[in-house]
């Protein structure tokens, strides 16, 4: 996710949770990456106790360098979290769940480490919702499907439709009660650094060279005519521990 799109999503989540208030709480970011979400929470001045966990050592190192006032831990989820019962008021997890093989174990652990009445907020880009305003509709559809189904080497699991499954995953467990939400990223510029452009570079390795070049040229022309449009939807689930 490009920086602008990621920050916009994070700001939407913070607004949904009202984390700009003075009421301090304990927050876990499960799959925190380089810590940017918790960095924004910290800047909001909530006075909360913040912990970020991620399986990537380089990400955790970078997070600690960028946000030295926040506690970060490198830990790969193996069905258990090395955290005490009822330790957190809020768990946030963003674009991580598709990579977790045992999602039921993850939900059980979230339920265990949340305080009574605690909240979980899960957000996930639903990659199958990506759309490009392109003339070659069939190529664009295949390109989006290829990206949605792309299991990268570092991923234990992948599911390009994870966003739309969040509510069912949590509500179906019988451990949480809440509601879905959504955030739509829209772009009208096709240039390096935008999400639609950068994903098209990833797609280059996933479909035929001729198809990719044709689609890429079309999008450049759309951009020059001010007809370019791209969007992708992140679905959110916010639920209270039962």
C-alpha cells in the first residue's frame, strides 16, 4: 500500500475508534509492520499503552527506529500469543489475517487477551475489488484476479477475498458481536507511487507480457486524457468481546 492510501485508511480506523480522545487504553497492533498505525495513534495524544507485534525482524527493527516511544516485539503467530489474559482494551489487525493459517486459533487468542468488553478491529483490503478504468476489460479482470490470488514467498497463506469474510469470521466464532464498515481508496492519477500504478508493476510478473504492456499503455492514455480511475475497498469489522 502506498503511503497516502495507507495513512488515509489508518486515519479512518482511528476515527471509527475515537482514538483521539483523552481516554487511555491498552492497544495491541497484531501484524504491525513498521509501526505506522501505532505511530499515528501515539501522535493523536490518546495516552494509550501501545504494543506492536510482527513476524518480520526487519519490520520490527524499522518500527523501533521510527517510533522509539512504542514497544515492538518480533513474534510469529503459531497458534498462541505470549501475552497474559485480559491484557488489552483494543486489538487492531490490518491486512494480516489472510496470512494466518489457523484463523480460529487467532480469534481464540484475541478473545483471551482482551479485557471483558474489549474491542477488536480487523481491516483488510479485498484485492478482488480492485478496478481499473480500462478498455481491455477482460485483461483487466484477469490482471486483478491474478494479483488477488498471488501467494508471495513470505506468506504462509493467502486469500484475496479476506476483506469480505471478516464479519463472518468473527461473528461466526460466537466470541464477538459487532458490525462491518468499509473504506474505499480512489485514485485519478496513474503515476509511480500511486497504489494503482504500483500494483500494475506487480501484475507484470503475473500475466503475459503482451497483455500487461497493452493494459499499461491504455492506462497511460487514460491518464493523459484525464479519464483514469482506480479504486480498491478495505472492509472492516469492529466487534466487542462477548
